[in-house]
C-alpha cells in the first residue's frame, strides 16, 4: 500500500527496511481507507519512516518500548519537531498497538468488586452505558474514601456512622442540589449492592439522607425561536461540514431529538416516502416516530447525497476529519450547536447543546397551544408530568388563568 503514496523504489526500500518493517504498509492502508488527505498521509509516513530507521532491524520482532520512543523524540532539536514526532508515533500506536509495549496493565484498586458492580448495574438494574458511567464514578469515589480513611478494613465492617461521614464528605464537594441528590442516589445504590452481594449485612442505604430537589422550581433554559432560526440560516450549506451542521440543527429544531438519538440515526431510520424519522431505543426504552419536515428532509438529503464522506458505517452523521467515522462523543454535537449559536451572535449564559434546542422547541410548541399529550409524544416523554415543566414558560396562557390579586379594584 506504500506504493499509493511513494513511487521511487529506493524510498520504498528505505521505508520497509527499518524496524517497523511491514507495519508501514498496514498504516498506509489505514490512512487511505479512513480518508486522510494524500499530503497529510505522506507526512505521517515520512515521519514514521524516520522512526522506523531509528528502531534497529534486530528489534523488529520485539515490542517497541518507551525508552526507544524517548530516544527518537530527543533527537529533534525544536519543540515543534518533537511534537510532530510524538503525533506520528501516537498514530502508529493506535493502528498497530501490538508493536508497542509501553507500560504494564494498570490494575485498578477494587477491580474485581467494581467489575461485579458493573455487571449488577447492567444485568440486575438494566441501566444503559451512559448511566452506568456516573454510578461507577461514585462507587470509585466511595471506595477511595474508604481506603483513605479506613484502609485495611473490610467493607463488611462499614457502619451507619461511616456512611454519615462519607455523605458529609460527598456533599461538601457538590455545589448544586441536583448534584447532591444524584450523588446520594448513586451512593444508596452501591450500598444496596454491598448487601445484595453479601459484602455487608446491614441496610446502609437508609443512612444516606435525601436532598430535596424540586423539578419545577426552575425554568428550563432556552433561546428564543428567532435566534434558533438565525443560527440555522447562518450556516453555510455549500461546504461538506456546513451541510452536515445545517442538517443536524434542523433535525434538532424540528423533531426535539436527543443527542444520543441523533448520533444513532442510520439510513434505515429515515422513512423518506412517509416523511418520518424512526428513533430507536430512546431514553424511555421504546421506539417512536417523529415527522420529517420538508426543510429538514431537504437538508438531510443534501448532506447524504452530496457532502457525506465515504464510510462503510450505516450511521448518518460522521466526523469529517480523518479518520472518518461516526460521531460517538456527545460533546461533538454540543460543539456544533454552540458554534452555530455563537456565529449567529446569540448570547449564551451556560452550556449549549442539543438539549438547549430541545427545550426551545418544547417552549415554542407550548406557546402554540396544541394538546400537551401531542408535545409529550413528539419529545418522547413517557409521562405528561415531564412535559408540564414547559408550561411554566407560557406566560400569556398563565396570565389568562391567573386569579385577580386580593384587594385589586
């Protein structure tokens, strides 16, 4: 595969004659298949060719150690050259990890216990991966606190007094009631697991106090609908990335789809003839369909037919920087939304992501006064009580049903 980037036999012999050997062919094939530009791929391969020459021929069958990498990087005189060398080697480590042996496996404290707890969250509680991450984080913090304050003691010796001290420590680290409530809930679940797994015979969860957290105490964050419209119109659809971002913003603004639901969309989920989008495995663990509006459908078709990079994945929205692959990180969509709003001059006073557009859509729908169950169906709420939070921002409707102030003439 190196012949795709280099044609001179002497250069090819030099590249293949170093300590990396045939791995450079695997790396060049990876760069080609994942959409790296030709010029960028040649730069990477040239740097790795020099690194391959630094690795002795006798060591080509042995794992490359950190000492070898540090020696090669140290030969570069400028910081920019050293950064370039590390970047190229990091790429090689990602593509052919079997050639590198940098550090031994990291053994996590309580690894076996945490593995059992993860299985418990999945198989007994039925929690999704994203939810399990937060639960596992609190479990690690709880165990770290126990090791720091009661190192050497078994978890079976934990008592209610220990739990109260732990809760006091956790609450001092949290600034918001919602965070305190979540940490308390996660701690209770882990303590129930200890009893379930026969690691402690007490009901320690009852010692974790509940933090009052009133769902309807605050207004949902939103932006005015005209600002959402301005952000969509400010995106240039004539570039591949602009075409993608415009399709994303329009789907968010017209369907109220969640971040993960949007990232999970595949070609099979778009029902073009019926003008519908099938959203699978939603937060409520059920499928639902939402209407595909004409403008959103046109933008989506334009992206798929003209701007989407070649990729074997059936998921629709991709990262356009190599390696081309589906968008897996929720922060990518959040950055797209935030950048679009900032480009349109929208003032933001907090985090901006897919959920901000979802809140804005829900608020707009409430102001149009359709039946609230229709809004709940569109947003995928299992209970109308969840949708009721948006009624608070419908000030004109609330004013119509407000009772006169006592004593008002």
